[in-house]
C-alpha cells in the first residue's frame, strides 16, 4: 500500500537524515535562480516578481532561495543531488526541472552529484504568454539520469519524450511555480509501480499527489511552512482518494 511522508526544513539538512538506498526515484523542481542579468536583478527580485504577472489578482506567497548567482546555484544543486544519489537505490532515476538559462548548469550538477545523465525531456506549455516580436517561451525542461545501469524489466514502460501541460490558473493555482498534476502523473511513471519517489523541493505537493495517484509512495521536503501546509492537505486528500477508489482518483487536488 502506498504512503507518504513530508518533512519540513532545509533540504540538504533533511536529506542527510534519510537512509541510503531508501527511494527509487527523485523528481524535483528546484528554484531556478534564473533570469538575473545584473546583480540588482538577481538580488532585488523575489520569486513572485519573476514568475507571476504584475497586477495579478491572486497574490501567492513568496518562497526563498531565488537569488543565487549561477556558480552558487550549480554548487548548491550538486550537493543536493549528491545526497539524493546516496538515498536512491541502484538503478533508480532522477528527473530535475529547469529552464533554458540553467539547462547547462543543471546537467553539470546532475553529473557532479554522481548520476549518469541520460537525456532531456522538453515540457511544452500550450498556454504560455506570447511575446510581441519574439518566439514564445513555450518550453521548460526535465534533465534526467540514473544511478548506474537501468533494468528495463523492472519497469517495462514506454514513456513519451515530451511532456505537455499548462500551469494551473485561478483558484487551482496554489504555488508560484506549480506543475500540472495530469502532466506529473505521466512523469512519475519512470518510477517502478510500488516504488518510492523523493522530492526535496516539494512546494505545494504536486509531485507527491501524482505519485500517490499512480500507485507510488512519496517522501517530500519543503522549507516554507505555508506551502508545506498546502502540501500536507493535498497529499492527505490524494491518499484518501486512492485508498477509497484508486481507479476514479481525479486531478482536483
């Protein structure tokens, strides 16, 4: 039977407390720390400034960790992925979200953490905002790799090399960088059925919700209490739904 655990606090500290080889897959969406061309842009803009539209009616709480320069970001992510590597069983996988600016740094961090880098999965966002005179930024990316060799017989799935889905909007949007659950349900299938998925930047819990809906267990870590509270509520609803009627679980959480 699937289950979930959500820890609160600093990701690197909490990861050091988890036992080796205790999860099968790592899926996370770390703060990108992207887009700062100058020191002022880097240190003077919050996550909310970067990722939400000015004048938006719904004000979403901010989260920390968005003001590193690129070198510091790479060092920070490398440490996290090295700890996640220790915690993952042999043959397990890692999927890390990033954008075009931080794509090279993220691939470097994955390999510095010990992972075998296996490729990039584009995430196509149909509802991205058009930009006059420019190409629309419709895509972000998932950098993925494995802890050594993979056994295809352990998880005999054929997954598409392209994700698609738009960020939740209106009342359904509970986090500044929230990912769509329907899309995440496809991504978590890289983890074998019955396996455990780790997300060390859990946010509002979308990875965990998708994991539970797809018959996987979940371990999350979230620093911000406001978002940890939301994640706890969503995870509990998803877990109750899968216990009662797993075949009818929907995307309402």
